[in-house]
């Protein structure tokens, strides 16, 4: 099976995801996967420095217009036309560089890998099976919901949780084309015997939006009141860059916990794994966004998780973590204290999570599910049903 993957090539969370998935698919199929990539325009330090996850990719550089919108109508209109034209050319390049593949899998994130490029790419003539993994929805497709029907030109859509699947179906994407495949993880054969001594919070790409930081800081303030100097350090990391967010520092000071926080900011995946193997628990009080990456990593490395039933966490963790209600700081403080005081409970939670990772989250499992979707797409293409959407039915521009 000849497969091309269109995705971020840098040492971001997405670049790491693509690298691990490609390796697992190659092992599963016995065939090399072609990696097609370009600069994405996200502004991440890894992209700015061109810090590649892999040098083994068909890579090209191209200008990436940002989402800035002028207050002047004609300037705004001109910029949107220009941006759309550039993204059209980029989509053509992606299609050209993967044209000899039997399956082409596009990892949709933002900017140069966002919905505008994906929809232009899906309009290109192709004999390949085309699969899109939708990691997140961007502003373009949210503001014009009818555009999302263009996903029906794909042979399959992959999402990481049931919430996203329902959202796409509500946007008129054909239900039988949408598949839930969880965020994968490598499960260590053995863990180092080290002392665990910190609480970890994953702040994602946008720390102040949907991550529950305000709730966590209030809860940590309560924990500090009860434990005093024995309160563990709270270590914060995410994929938001290398600069500590000023809003976060001010929030920590306002809650009186600034001296109990270590801002680690952006870490590599290996650094995250080392951190999780040396920590007491991971807190994910998310109210939105997606938390499959830290949840999977924590589960695989026996790090107990306290989290909400949001952000794809029930999909990834089932009944293994300690659940909390969103924005309930008193409850969160109680759960933190309970785990701190009960090592046996921490171990029980960690083992449940590890078993979940082994059965559902290993990259081998994810690759098998992904290849099955490729094969379903091939079967669909060779035996088209009357319900399939044809390109001429799509009127969105």
C-alpha cells in the first residue's frame, strides 16, 4: 500500500504525533510512508527555527498569511482573497507531491494545514483514497459552517473523540465517514525507580483558554493553606512556546501560590515523559480544547490523573482516572489532598490507567485502526454507494 502523510514536520506536538503514527503504520503495512510537508506559519519556536522532527520528508517553503483582519473593509477583503489564493496554491502542491500514492492522509491542524487548505485539497482531482484527521476546527470553518460539507469529498474523516464526531455530524458531515481513533502513545516496557515529588499541569497551546487554570490555582491555594510548606511544587508545561505567559504569572500571584509554581513551558516529548515518570499526579481540569496527548502519556507512564469529563478525556481514559466537576475548586482541592495522602490509591489509579493505555492507546492499536479506515476507503471507492456525495453536489465556495 503506497501511503503519503501530509503533516507538520517540526518538533511540535503534531510533528511528534505524525512521526509516531507513520512509524507504526510502516511497521503494520511493511511499506514506507511518504511524508509531505511545508512550513506552517504557527509561529512556534520549533517552526521558526526549522527544528525538524524528521529530515526524511518532501518539504517545501511557502509564504503563510496569518489570520489578521484589517478594520478597513477593502483591505480585509483584499487580504482574504490573497490568503485564499495562496492556500489554493499550497493545496495544489500538496496534491502534486502525493499524486502517486494509493492513500493520502492529511493531518488538519491550523494555518498551512488548516481547513481552507484541506478543502482546496479535497477539490483537486485524485484517484487516491483521501483521509483527513481533524485535530481541531479553525476560525474559517467555524464562521462559515456550510463549508464543512466539503469533508464529504474525503473517503474518511478521523477525529480523536466522540464530541468532535458529533460536532462534525451536526455540520452535515456524513456519519458513516467519521471515525474515532484515539491519540496514541508509546508504553515503556519498564519505568525507572525514582522518587515522585511534584504535581503537573498541562496547559496546551493556549494556557488561558479552556484549560481550567483559574480553577486549578484556586484549588492549589486551598491545598497550600492546609499543607503549608509540605505542599508539592506545581510544574506547568504545554505547547504554547518558551515564554511564561504573563497572565498566568499574575494569576498565580493573585492566588498566593507563585512560589509553589515552576513554569517549564514548552518541552519535548522525551522531556514530558521524564517529567511524568517523576511526578505524583497530573491535573487536567479542562473545560474545552483537547487533552488526549497528556492523558495518553500519563496513562502510559503510570501517572495518576485528576480530570474533568471534557476534552476527549473519557474517550481516552474510560473509568481509570479520578473525575472532577468543571470549575469546582473545592472538589479539586479535596481530590488532590486525597491522592497526596494515599499512596495506595495513587497506585491503583495509575495501574488502571496503564492497563487502559496498553489495551487502547498503544501506537500499534492506533495504526491498526487507521489502516482499517484506509481499507474501508478503498472498498468504498471500488463499490460506491448511492448515498455518497459527488463533487458536483458541493456548492460551497
